[in-house]
C-alpha cells in the first residue's frame, strides 16, 4: 500500500451536491469525485437543487452563482435560513 492509498483510505466518503445550470460542470465534478468513491448528486436547475439541499444531508455543496430562476446566493441564503448544517 502506498502513502497515497493510505491517505485515501483515511478519508471518509463524502456526499456532494452540485447545482449548476450547465450540465457539463456537474458531469466533470462527478467524474473527479466518484473516482475516490464519493457520492455526487447533480442538478441543472436551481429549484430542484435547492430542494435536494434542504432534504439531503450533504457534506459539500457546489453552487453556480449565476443561474436562471434562483441564483446561487439566494440558494445559500435559503439553506442557511432553513438551518441546514
């Protein structure tokens, strides 16, 4: 076992949410993080992504700032207002 393998084994699998109106961004992020066995959910519309953030238990959330409908800043405000950790 290499040092990199040992470090990777010590990292817990993370649940990651990506909200971006450009599907290629979510696809790219999913590709990178699933290599290390993280779970990645992607949404290309802000409303669906917000709903997922409010009911899911995510360790990391990537949000595009400029999207049609609800922008990234508003998504983060609503997540915070809902008391989502």
